[in-house]
C-alpha cells in the first residue's frame, strides 16, 4: 500500500491489500473529498468525484 499526502489530500497510489482503504480512511474521519484515487486515470477520478457528490447530496 502506498499513500501520499499531497497539498492536504490523501492520495492512494497503490493498494495490493484486501483492505478497501478509502472506506477505512472515511471511517477514521477523513473527508471523502480529501481522498484521491491516484492509481486511477484523471478522467476516471473526475467521474468518481461527481458520483460521490451526487450520493452525498441525496437525503
């Protein structure tokens, strides 16, 4: 697993474990918008961020 702190965000660069690290980080208090899936292409990250915003805005 490789995590980097870049400009105040947690970048998940690599994860070869069975842990879903982004869920674990959110569970420990890191805001989802402060987590970047660095191993994904930038276009995919943009789409995932948009989905995340839509999910978070529903009642």
